[in-house]
C-alpha cells in the first residue's frame, strides 16, 4: 500500500478549468477504493473560499523561495476517503480565475515551495508525490535538491502530463523565485530556449512520467506532437507511460442523473428518447424522434477541430440533422457559431458559455457526439457520451483513438465512428456514413448504443495501472 499526495492546480469538487480537475476529483477516490491512501493539495482560490466557507484552518507557516517571502495558511477538508489540503495566499490566489495572470510563474513557484514546506505540518506522510501539468512541475527537482532531510529524499515522484501544449515556460529571471543553484539552468535541466520550463523540470526529475493515453504517449515523442519537448520525453524511455483517463461513473450515470428529464439504462433506453424530445423543446429545435441530433460540448478552439466544423458546417446542415453546440473559446469561432440559429432556424442552436446541467442533457439527448480534434491527450467527452449511449464520432488521435472503436458493419462491432486524417473532407465522409447508418439500419444503431453503454469508462482499470507504478517505486 502506498500513500500518494496529488498536487494540482485544480480539482473537483472545489475548482475547475479543464479536464485536469475531473482527474483529480476521481482518480484519488478510485485509488482509495483499491486500498491505497490518497490526499490532494490545491491552491485556495477565491472561488474555493466563496463556495466552501467552512474549510478547517490548520495553521500558518512561512514560505521562503528565492526572493519570495510570504506566509501560507493551511486549510483542510475531507471528501469520501480522500483528504484535501489547501494553501491560501491571497496575494497570489484570491483572484477572478485560476490561471492566465502576468505573474503565474511566481504564483506557482510559491505554490510548489509551499507544498513541500507543508509536509512536516500534516499527518499524511506521502511515499509518492504525484504532480500534474506545468503548475507543479518544479516540485520533483526542489524536493530532491533543496532539502537535506531524509524524509524528503525517500519520497518518489510521478509526474503526469495532461496537455503538453501548456509547458509553464517563463523568462530566466523567474529563477529568482527559487532557491535552486544556477547549475540547473546551465546544465540544461530546466532551461528551455532562453528561459526556464516547469514542465521540462518535471519530466527530467520525476521518477516516472505518465500521460493520459497510450496513443498520446506515442505521439508526444514525435516532432509532430512533441511541442519541441519530444527529445526530453524520449530520453525517459520506458519510464514514460500512457494511462487513459476514466470518468466518475457515479456522477455521470444516466440511470440516476437528476439533470435528465427521464432516466434510462442500457437495458431500457426508452428514457433516452424522452431526453431527446425534452432537449429539443428546451432549445427551440423542432421536436422529433426521427431526426438525428448531433451534439458538441467543447472548448471552441483550433485544437478541438472547430475550424474543421466551420469549414463543413454548410454541408453538415444540408443533411437531415439538427445540431446543438455548448461551449466557449476563441472569439472568431464564437462569432461564426452565433450565426447558426438565424441561418438554420429550429435546426441548430449555439449556447455560448458553459452550463453543467445543460451539458448532462446534451450528452443524454443527442444521437451523435462530434469530436474532430487536431490532438487530444485523452478526452473525457467521448467517455461521457458513450456512458449515455450517444455515439461518438472522433478523429483518431490520442485518447480518442484508444477509447473509440470504429463501427464495423460486417462484424457488427464498435462503439463509435472515427476518421484518421485532419481533413474536412474525411470528417464529412464519416459524418455522412454515420447519418446513413442512423437512418438506414436501426438495428445496427441500437447495437452501437448498447456497445457504447457497455464500454468500461470507469477509473477501475486505470487506477490499477497507477497503483502498479506506485508499488514499483
């Protein structure tokens, strides 16, 4: 049995910016069910202070990291079997938003040091520190190089890359926020271009590096997907592993989901039709069982393939389909999508923003779920859509390739549809094929729904793989 301390810039149920929060909200709980001990430490953002006013304050301690000299307040909570710690420093974290500030490098330099200085003050004594994405990438090198205490040196480090695109690259001057020797810059361990990289440090100094799907682990050691970090990653050899994410199958459960108009199971999917009609009525679409309803819940960015969608939007809407899009992102994409309701009245809807309850209804009420990503480290939406019997149509990249098995009409297998190349024409060809199957072979579509809903999208298998890594260390 291992004691694992997860360190992250975000985590449910306390705060969320992206899929990382879902992982931190689910994986530690799943590990505890398998006999491990897990705790989580997060920055105490303004949103946490406002939404969770009764968190218990443990103590105040001083943090010195290079030129940074500030007090940290340590708070505590428990959810299920997992202990949660929060580091409060209002100068850095009491803001409207989690990231995207001019001093993000300094903020998370403080957080990394505060996490390590926290350890003597808590009862939880980790065997493993599991850091995540760039925000926590400096922890392994700081733990190994700044502390002489043997208690720190016996700790092993697992570092997970959730999205290689965001690397925590900052000017060299940020070294003043650390107590590290200049030698780690001069020898290239943390140097990236003429600055420093939190993520590079995490990759080099972690004992094991993981990423969130096997396919993505293979992709990021190539120049096409490596974001100029491919050589550093390749040097990890067999200490770089891909483990696909799961989802919280209790929260995402069509049989019990309170957001749905009617619940349903894989053995009785009649409630799914009721959810479709309810969604159509709520959004002002023509209420009809017999028209394919395509859904998208996504950040509206080039990475998510939204430019492919705009390129082929006219051709898609020339088919007998309805379309609902929920999300926010690039201004250009948002502005283009705002035109669809007037262009295709009662056939297309764009909800600009994010609405948790509506997202559940989209996953349940749609027939087809579109994810044409340029790259996708893992992806969670396709897992949720399968859980709700909404058939994913994805590009074969990263976790999308690992989790979606394309429909084979001859063997009657598969849980979705996929296309290989990042091409509008190829995407459109597969969309047309899916529409054909939907209208012309109802038996095959029902089997697709059953296969999708029977796909294991839980954390159980993935948690076992993480457990094997922890035990090996």
